[in-house]
C-alpha cells in the first residue's frame, strides 16, 4: 500500500537549536519520494519596546515610530538570514521547502499556523540550559506548543 505524503513543519527562530531541528527533520522524517512536504515556519514577535506603534518616548512619538521601524527592518533582515540558512540545509537534501513567516506571539502563531497548514508533525528545537531562568519566568515556546498544537510534536534536544 502506498503511503500518503505528510506535512512536516519546523519552527525556525534565530537559534542554533532550531537549525539542528531542521537538520534532524531532514535526516530522519522527511521523505520527498513519498510526497512529503516541508515547511519552515518563523514567527516574528512584535517589538517589545513599545506597547503601540506610536507610543511616545518622553513626548516624542516620531522618535518612537522611527525606532519601531528600524527594529522591524532589523527583524526582516534577520528573518531572511535564518531562513536562508535553513534553506541551504534543505538544498543539501534535495528538499524544496515552503517558507511561512507570521507576525505575533510565537506561542500562539506557531500553534495557529500548524492548524491552518494541516501539519502532521511540528518539529522544534529545545533551547539549552542557559535559557532555563528565562523559561521559568516567561514559559518556553516549545513547551507551550507541546501542550497546545493540534498535531504531533517532536522536540529535538541540542547536541
């Protein structure tokens, strides 16, 4: 019996762990010969410095707006760079990925996206121990998705 292709989504952020997750998925899950599709999903968080785009800094909304725009431009360039790195890994495996960039809280946006994409599996990297204090206070995106994504989730530990 011929198997149906599966949709593998990998959450990609600006960490080495997410690139390891891409590599692991390419090495162990994706089988293009069976029609599997591969999606690189990146969520751009909103600028954390301001509550709104026009939030004043000491009464100067123009400065805040300029700063927010510079931050967004930086985020766009950083996103392009990380996705290019992930695409290179895909090319080494002759896999043509689809890239999806969403904007908002990564926890919510990743879970929403895997539902919209009808993903069969979400692959994510687990950040190393040096981030454990931050995770204790803010929560881990990976932990959140493990509890809330409506598909199988595979967490790749750092090597």
